[in-house]
């Protein structure tokens, strides 16, 4: 998970571990928070969402040099 913000809303970019150990893009989730709790969750599962947030399509594997 990579923290991001969308129009001031807390959001995360979710990646799935791929065969090589790195993370492959899955979804950007944008949360609306009301009274300290998540009241709405919008999920973007298209590649354009990652492009819009300037996020990589694949994350490096942990401990990669």
C-alpha cells in the first residue's frame, strides 16, 4: 500500500505481490471520512488512476538494490 491523497481525501494505492516479489498495480482507493470513520470508499481499478497519481505500475521487491 502506498499512501496518496485525492482532493484532500485519504487514499491508498494497492499493489499485489507478483511472481518476482515486486508489487503489481491493483487499485487506488479513495476514502471519505465522517466523524473519524470511513463513510465511503471509491475504488479505481484502471491503469489511468495510477498514471493520474504518478504512481509506478510495478513496485520494486522488498530489499531490492
